[in-house]
């Protein structure tokens, strides 16, 4: 009987998973490496500093239900695309439980969504400063394609799109929720602050 009880206890313990906190740069030197190692429910806590990357973006959330959070203020914790790549990509079905919180996202450059690109995804973006990003086409600050992100308490300023939506661009299949945000001094051919496309 005791053996059965012990076996059942072992099974119960093995079946329990707990969310982890992953520290950047203490555990992983880059945010992307931490994302790659993370599992659903994990929190990636990012210390103050400037974080850059290689390839097409600094961070790709890869559809994971994780929180990526700055431990300092947005002014202290910077995701910088260096004019060569996008800041953050969410393009794998992310939902509201993919959370990006407390960063300055700047220097991003891409065809769509220079700062953040949401493609068939609806993450939560909160308490971020999204500034000085560029899109060759649409969505200098944030580009939304078939996406409905929640954007809360963000400052979106000084972003540029050559075509649509200097600050935020939404195609006709997108319906973001935007609350408590300051959107200013963005530039585009159509919709300097926000462009919502009906086509």
C-alpha cells in the first residue's frame, strides 16, 4: 500500500509544472535566447540596458504565452533595431497572454511594423515607449495585419511610414484595443497617427 501511495505521489509531482522567471542578461545574454528557452507561463525579466539583435528582428515571440517585462523603466530598458531590423515580431498566433511590458522600442526598420509587427496575433503591449521607428510601407510604430492587440498606457511618437499609419497601421481585418496611450508627432502619407484601412 505504501508503495502504491509513493508511486502516486511521484506521478503527481511529475505532473506539476510551475512557471519560471528567466533573467536577462543573468541567465541569457539576449532577450531572444530567453524567449527560445521559455515555456508557456514563464516570465522573462529584463534588466536595464540596450538590447540589439541580428536577422530581421531583435525579438520574435514565436507564439509563446509568456511575459517579457522590463525590471526598470522604459527609459532604462531599450530594444533597439539599430535602423537595420524590426524591434519585435508576433506572428505565430499570440494571444493576450503574450505580454510585452515596460520597454522603449526604437530604431526599428521593416517594410511593415518597424517597431512591432503583429501578424495573425493579438498580444498585450503595455507601458511601452515606441518611438523613432520606420516602415517602408505601413505601420511605423506598430503594424497590425489580421491582428487585434491590446495596447495600453503606451507612448507612440516620432515614427514614420512611407505609406500608411506612421504611429499605428491596422488593415481591415484588425481591431486593436487602444487605451491610455499618447500618440504624437508620427508621419505617414496617410494617417500620421493611426490609419485604419477599409480595403
